[in-house]
């Protein structure tokens, strides 16, 4: 039976450590939307008036996370900004950490979900933008955070699993937002 995806649920970010493992994912509260586009580049070599070699390779990607507001902890997590008494400071030496975005996408009409990990992402600090209250109405204050997507040192870009798939175990589903998950090969069938 074909299923239809509905709205996203939780979104979290897990920074990558110096030794190549991920920290515990931290949920980004009040997140509204996440989207990304992966880019592939085609290389062709011609000889004798025909294509003699063609290769498609991953050329990076871009994405955007939309949130209603970020706490100072979330800003520090995503942008590498230093927390100080009462808030945080932005410096010209700030470096946003590379990490993984983890999120869930619900299927309509059921409790099933598609779970995602997008590895090797790095956010760009969002602009500071504020609007005045007009006629007693406060505009919706959304922050749109751009991020880049790369592949990790093993070539991984992203992982998605369906919670209803018979090959996924309950432990992986339950730990999705507790630890960054890595793909597991399907068991080989003996002949």
C-alpha cells in the first residue's frame, strides 16, 4: 500500500566531534520547516565525436531550516556563538560546527514516520531582523537558517528509514533522537 507523507515533527542537530563521532542530538524547539537540495555534477569526455566517459558525482547541497525563534543555546549549537551572561556574543572568529540534522516526517492517517539523518551540515548565522507592531498586530517572526550539506569521510550524505519497514528494529527507531544513526546493511540471504 502506498502511503502519503504529511507534516514534519521534531528536528534536532548533533555536532560532529574531532574524532568523527556525533554528540547527542539536541532538539530545535519551534522548528517549522526543513528543506534541502542535493546537487550532482556531470562530467563528460568526448572522443571520436561521441561521449566516451560520463560520471555523475555529488557536488554538495544546500538547505534551509525555518524556526519561529532560537534560544541562545540553540544559536550557540548551530552557529558556534559564545554564550555570555544574559545572552550571547557574535564574533568575527565564530565557526559554525559541522553536524547532522535529524528529523521525522509523519505519514498521514497513521502513527508511522519516515525518519531522516542528514550528515555533514553546517549552518550560516541567520540575519538579525525585527519588525514593528502595526495596528496592534505582531508579525510572525520566522528565522530562515541556510545550511550547506556535504558528504562525510565515508561518502554518506543522508539516511532515511520508515518506521513500518519490517527490516528496521525497534531499538533503532526508539534511539533516533538519542544518537545519530548510521546505516546498517541488510542481512545476506544464504543460498
